[in-house]
């Protein structure tokens, strides 16, 4: 990797960082050092302390103990503005852009380009065009509203905003979560260009294969403490990383498939010629009780929209959907839910959960009528059933009155699944079920999905990770530009062939 002469020197050193919240010691003496011009990866299960650590680094939280040394001098990042002044920029997984402002306004939000008290809009747009060109995305119009951009381009705007502050350390929290493979490759190109200029990058991801591609060194957190730091990415085996993160060895394998037999009668889910104008067309799909069917394809290929249309969240323009032989009304979520269909959406925080409500309320919200007594909700019964489900799913920490926002990503996903377990749904649609979920919780979610299928639930899974689709599903449909271009048993296709299909789109008979 080509770097500037300053590369290799220690830019940031965090020593013995402690952070306590009421009843919780989130960080218990964490150590981290980052060198100029390197990509330092931060690993750990959900709840290990990664988010708290980067909030301390970015000035959002103040440490209760420990020291921060920046370029050889001890400093205090008392506010986010102080961190930015020193050259620390953080791009969180949930981008903090303003959708109704244009690209240039977002990039210079809070530090507008001005002279003598007057905003210089033309100068601001000129500077933003230069920043976008530096990031290899000069095609993004600086006058476009950010809300109209794709998630990938919104992330580029966030990086442009970071670089507008003369950034020396860039923190990226799960940056690839909304990106397809080609966009991830472009992100890596941008990161390599930045590190070649001497910028340090802290890269947080649950995807170990990404860390292998982009990382130089890594630090592992567990239960708020450093359990490994300064480890060379190239020299640290995956098994060792998993052991450090979890405290135990985990075989990163998918649960065994149930042996499928032919002639199983009427499908539990039957889809014929389903279409949504301008998005996808001509989708045919049968899913039998006890079967898991995966939809593979690039982001934007129409996979999520297919699930949302099946569920009635989008109104189909053609075709029909039936559950257990009963045809559903187009565009009716109520019809889908009453027929026994459930959806765990891609964006669980904004679309699948009431973040400021209790765990039990998030679980019972689709089954409220069963807890109604003479027009009043039986809250004790709600809590009892929710407690039974969270115990069976090992939702941590315990306590169904806890606000769901306080749970990790993997445990939030378990709460969404518990909702449909309570509802006893017969068809379950899962959109990116393990996005932002650590390796330990992934294994638990895979086992849960397979156990649901074993109980007779028909499951449809969408995932951007081809390995996940092939490993979890019994049968796979490959979607490209709104069309199904391949259907076969998961064991009859490999990752390379799926990539060929999503890139080239050559139709292949099953």
C-alpha cells in the first residue's frame, strides 16, 4: 500500500478508557492505537462496546477514566466539534444527512462557506464537486436533494462531508451494510486512496471477509474490554477472531437442511405473474410448508420490493398471491397478516420496530386482539407471553419492559421474529435477517429460521450475502433488474454462478 512519509506513526492512542452508564459499565479499560495511513478494523459482538468507544472518540461521550493521545499530545474531545477540529470524522451506520437539503448544503452543514457573513453558494458547489471528484463520484449532482439519492451515493455524500473538515482519522461504522458488491469494491478503492494520502481509517464491520480485503490491523472487544489489539489481519486466523469475540469456538456453518420430498401438495405460498410497474415483472414462486426459498441479487434488483409486494406494503400492478390456497387482496397488509403472513423488513429500526416502546409491546403488536379483555389490554398477559418468547430465543439482556432501542442489532432482530412466532404465522418473509448482526447471533438466527421451517413455516429470505442465501435456503431464485433469471436447488448452484447471473443476467432453466 503506497503511503505518505508520515504513514506508520501513531496518530491516535486510547488507553484504559472507561465509560459507565446507570447500572452498566459499557467500557472497562479499552485500549486502541491507530497509525496514520492504516485501516484499523474494530471487531466485537453486538454489545461489546464498539459504538460506545467510537462515541467517546468522536466527542459524543466523555470517558469516566483513561486517556486519549492525539499526534503525541494528550487531548480531551469534550464535544463532537472538538473532535472534528482535531481531524476526527465519524460516519455512523445510520447516516445523519438532511434529506430535504441538497448535496452541497449537506456537505457544509454547520460550517457553511461564507465571506463577510454572506453564504457563497457557487463556491460551496465548486468545492463539493472537487470533493466528489476526489472520491471518484463526480457524477453526483451537487444540486440534487440528498433524499433522492441511492443509499450508496448518500454514503459518498457523508464521506465528502467528512473530508470537508480536513479529516486525519475517518471512522466508518458498518459502511457496507447498504451496498452491493460493486459498491463495496468502490468503497474500498476510496479507502485505499485516502490511506495513501496518510488518512487513518477505523473500519467497523461484522463481515470478516471484508476485513480480510481492506484491513491492516485489528482490535477485538468483548464485554467492554480489549481482548486483542494491534493484531495483523493477514496473520490472525478466523477461528481465533471468533474465539476472541465470543469466548468460545463457533463453527460458522449453517444448520443442516431437512430432506426435501416431492409431491407435497398445494404450496403454502403461491405467486403467479406478480409485477410492480417499473420495478419487477413476471415473478412466479411456490414455497411449500417447511421450505426455505432464498432470493439472491444485487441491491436495487427488486428483491426487497418483491417481499414488500407479497406482504401488501406495495400494491402489485399485476399477478396474484395466495396463502394456503386463499388469494390475498392487492396492497393489503391486513389481508396478508390475517392469512398468516409476517415480514421482518430490511430496515428493522425504521420499519420493523417501535424503538422507544418496550420489548413486550413490540412483540405483541401484531396479536393485540388476543390480549384484549372487555376493550382493555391485559398487560400482565402480554408481558408473560413476551417473556416466554424472549427466554426461548435467548434475547439479552433479559427484561421485556426494557426499551427495545437499548438492545443490540441481533437481539432486536430476535424481537421482530418473536412477534411472528407469537402470531403463529404460516409464511415468513425475511429481508436481510442478519444485517448488522455479529457472528454469534448470526448462528442463533440461522438455527431459529431453520427451526421455524421444521415446524412447517414457509420461509422466503432475501440477503445481499450470496453465501448466506446458498447456505440457508433449500431453493434459490436469482433476481436481476426486476426479473427472475434462474431458479434451482441451492445445492445445484455456487457463488461464482450466482455472480455471473446477477452481472450478466443470462436466463438459465431450472
